[in-house]
């Protein structure tokens, strides 16, 4: 059984109130007594958050947002949506950048537990079921964006990646493309996988389809640049490219422009996400737009709802996407 605050007090030979003052750093405790309490905690492997969660349901009015890469232009809009809703409800947001590393995400979780955050929003993809089980044990509500590993509790918010990808390919076909390639993201990410599946759903219906039209791009600008080089060496006659996110699409545009290939005259390009960057490229980029700000708003609302209701039931919410047509896919 886990040690309790009473166990710590008994071992240290002090009152529960004294242990509480040491843990919360409130009120006077002499250094000798404090050392006794700290030694007892260490001996019993007692964690402060066990006590904090048991004390009259105290809340800190603080939530955390863990992002994989703050430099990705998708996430500032999402973070703004989270922060606006949080502020309207009297919450402060702690922003954490995990560099898309599972180890760093788990480290953040432990730190946030000790800071007694009321809930966490994950926009990351590296957590496993055991991580979420520990969240459940600590009674910390959470919301995940895009996916969750076999959860029985928590809330997942996602968009229609599969349907959006189909729309992108169908749009390129309607714009006159005769051979369409796909630059895809890391297949361990459900968003990238669903977008690849959406592309294949439409492409397989046409005689030009071949698996070599699908090229990895890592969800980065550099990945998009490299993908064009690999693609044109195999299919110099390709006239349409659907990139699985806008960053890769920007890389595709950059490399096509460098090669002197006319966009949209010779090759038409469509991205996915709807980040502001697509409005300042040359040419401006057609894209499948996610409701980025609204995703952030919804995530914060769902989390605060779970905090207030002490709810842990499993829930999935899927939002729609929309095609934004710009110069990169205009008909000749």
C-alpha cells in the first residue's frame, strides 16, 4: 500500500499539520523538524502529490498544454484557442514543448503532477497506455488531440483526416491533373496514416496509380524538398502533388520553383492543415484546412468540463475540415 501523510507524520514523530506545512511550504517549521519530515518521506517513498490530491479536492486553476514542436506554425493558433478559453474560465496555462520526445513528455507529466495541475492537454503522439494509466491513477483529467493508445478514459479530439485527404485528391483531379503523387508524413502518426489511406482510396480507382507515387516527407519543409527530388526521378510526368501537411507542401513548392517548374501550369500542389504560412507562399497554397483555433477552444472546454465534473469517461469528438482553393491548384 502507498504511504499516507499520517504514515509520514508517525515516522517523523510530528503532527499531520506539520507535515502539511513542510509539503506546502507554508507556516514556520524549524530546520531540524523539516529534515525529519523529508527523511521520513524519502524512506516511505511518499510523493507530495499523493497528499495534495487528497486534501479537500484542492485545485490550482492551472492546466498544461504539451506540444511536440512549438516552432511548427500549426500550434500557435491551437495554443491561442486553449489560452483564450482557459483565461475566460479563470485558468492559467503552462506551455510545455516536448521536442516530440516521449522521455521529455513523461518528465513533464511528473513535474506537472507535483505542481498539482488540474488537467493536461496533449497535442503529442509519443505516450503509451501505461503513461495514461498513471494519469488516471493520479486523477488528473486529460484531453488528447488526434489519437490515444487504447484508452478507457479521457477525451480525444480529432479531425476527418481520411475524408480531407480524399477531398484533396478529388480536387486535383477536378483541376485537370492526370497523375497525382502523395508526400506523406511519419506513418507511426495516425494523422499521417489516415491521410495516406485517404489518398489511396481515390488514387487506386485510376490506371495511373502505383505505390511509387507515394513518397515520405517527414512532415517537414526539408522533407517536402527531398520528396520532389525522389518523385521526379521516378515520375517526371507527375502533374499533381498532395502533401500530407502544409510544411511539406511549402517544401514541394520551393523545390518545384527552384527547378523552374510552373505552378500550377505544370504541377498543381495541395497541402493539409490550413496554417497561415499557406497565404504568403508563391504561389499561395491550396490546402485542406483544419479549424485550428476551434480545436484549441474545444480541447480547453472539454478539459475544464472534466475538471469540474470529476469525469473520466472515454469520449471522441471528430471535427470536419474544409478545402481552401488558392493559386497553386488553379485550372489553366
